[in-house]
């Protein structure tokens, strides 16, 4: 039996720097798996059982990475971006055979600094 595939550095960086939850990973992999389909926000949220505000935030991240386009207003489609497209292919392949190893990378993400909102001081 062949050993499971291992993620390259680029694929690992994609996960550790840009995928902040298993839900975000699920969204990325859903979009990748259905690259021939345009999704409406309500459809994505229904499929993933997530709030629309959260989905919009995640779609913005994917858009900034060049992995999502809007072919029409309110519609989203995965696109295999030049920088991260091959990394997403790798993540999808490894996740199919060993989802736990990909999830561990998500959970190994360095903690983000807390954002403190200060109102009325001064």
C-alpha cells in the first residue's frame, strides 16, 4: 500500500495562513469539487449550514487569493488560481485520503491577535 500523499509547503501555507476553520476548509473543498458550478450565497449556506455573514467573509478570503470569481452578481464559482490552484488540488487529494491530517493543519494555525475595540475613551 502506498503512503498517503503529503502536502507541499505551498499547500501547508495555504491552510495555515488562509483557512481559519474546518468550516472554511469545507467551503474551499466544496467550491473546488464543484468548479463547474456557480453558487448563490443562499445555496452555499444551505449546503454548508452556515450563516451568510460568515460565508461572505470566507468568500472574500478566497477571492483575495484568486480562487473565487463572481460570474454574475451574487453568484460565486471556484477558479483554479495560478498561485494557489495547485495547492488546493493537493489539499483536496490529501483530504480525500486523510482528512484528519488536513484538519490538524487547520488547528495548528498560529493564534491571531485579539482585536480590541475601545469606545468612549479619552
